[in-house]
């Protein structure tokens, strides 16, 4: 590997090996830096003797030669080319990367040209490959939060913006351990594990979470509160916008305020803010599945839900959340690649369905946003 400007010999030689759910071993080039490694939080270090499933190299870009098919920017900022021997090149200003191997099979190798930002490489290329690779190791990725206590776990699933994180945090306030947020890994044996993605906390929920509110730095709370106030002002301005231009400007302001109202933390940092009363297993076995259903109003209502119906909803929610992250893999299929992503996702559904087959599933209907403590009462009563 060639040494790039600003790197030391030690930087280029350093490598980080992490384990995802004790199933996948990922090796990261040290030159990717802390930002890229942060994208794999909270994955622990992998066994030094474990074979590498996915290797990520920053530099040493191989020659790609002629491509069998080139797909231009379809609105996602990428340009990709595919070759029948399995080499897939993706370019995104200001850099590019190559994927060697067949997604869905292992091992895989991802090589960046050194210009592609580490966070972009991890979020747009490596993370989708992790999800598509887990079924080969007997696990699936669920769009869900998860918590654990007393040696078992609860999976909280639902559509985007349905209150999964808020419910998990309300349970954490009661001594549950946070296992996952937004995405969770569910093994065919029913074990739960975190998938590496940052946790998001909205400003409004802090009023219901006294422990979290007291442990966050004061400057963070002030920033989130200021953004919430600005969002209310921008909302009133949006109602008075008199032209498309002024409306577009207000929309940008609303987006900026919404981002300011939300705190993004590595999951390990959020877990560290809570002191669980007793040690909990890292991968607790699944005990209950809670499917959140958003309604207009009224008290929380709960009913049993068939596991097949829950699995269908989970698959639809995951497909929606993956619509952009799986884009590079769909480009391969368009070019005639023989790796069938649909087959891998069907295998994932089979794994998830099998893991849930003997586990109680409840549908919890409630408005959002609402006081998550009331929803936590219902969940604990269902156990």
C-alpha cells in the first residue's frame, strides 16, 4: 500500500479487527481513521485468529480495466461499473472504491482509492455489505430497537418515526440495558445483538427521561432546546410563506432545526450513560416482540399479533429503510450480476421468521409522539 500525505508508517500499518454479533469479522485499514471505526461502534475487537469475512482497505487502488456495463448517476451521486469477473467499481466525488467478491457470499474485499471519505465508504458501501452478509452466518438485520434484562431481550419494531428509540430509552430508565437502536441483529438461535449505527435522541423526549436528561452535558441540552425553539419559529414562518422561493428557504431552515433537535451518539456512549443494576448478557435471547402501530390518539392498546404478520411488517419496514443503502447492490443486478440480492433477503426473512416462531408477539397501538413511559408500562405488563 502506498503511503499518502500526512500519514506515518505506523498509521498505514495499523489495522483494526472487529466482530459483528460474534458472526462476522471485519478488518479495517488503520488509515481509515477514527471516523470510520466509529461507524462500527459498538462492535468489540475480534479474535486475532478469526478469519476475516470483510476486509476494508484504504489505498492500493487496483486497475479495473474495461467495464462490461456502466451506470451513471441516478440521483444518488454514484457512478458504477461492473465486470463479469466480479469486480465492481463505484465512483463518488471526490473518490472511488472497488468491491471484489460476490455480495451475499464471503469473504469480500472493499478497496478505497484513499480519496473517498471514510464515513461515506462505511455508510454507503460497507454497512450494506454487512447487512447482506449476515444471512450467510445465520442472522438477519431487523429495523428495530432492542433492550435486555433478567437474561432475556425485547425487540421493538415499527415504521420509521414510530417511537422505537423513545420506548427503548424509557425502559432503560427502569434498569433495562440498551442492546440496539434503529437496527438490531437477530440470530437464527433467537439471540439479539446491536448493528453498528448511531443512536438518535430527540429533544422533546428528554422531558420524560430524567436520568438521561441529568447525564447529558448542559451545553448539549441548551443546543437542543435552542433548535426546538427555532423550529417552532420556522414552523410559523412556513405557514406564512408567500412564494415558492420563500417556502424553499423556510423548508431548509426547518430541516436544519430538526437536525439540531436530535442528538446523535455512538451506541456505546449512550449505553454508558445508564448504570444497569446487574450484568446482562451481550446477546440476550429474544423473549418478546413488540410491534409499534401509530394511531391518531387514545390510550395505548395492545393485542396479540401472529408472528407471520409481524415478520411481514418487519420486512416492509426494513426494505424501506434500505432503499438507498442497497443502491450499489441493485446497480450490480441491473448490469447482470449473478448475485441475487432478493435470494439473500428471502433467506434473511426465513431466519427472522424462524427465530420469532416460538416467541410472543404483541401489537401496541399508540400515538406518536407521546409519553413513552406509558408505553413502557404496557410492555412490562406483557412480560
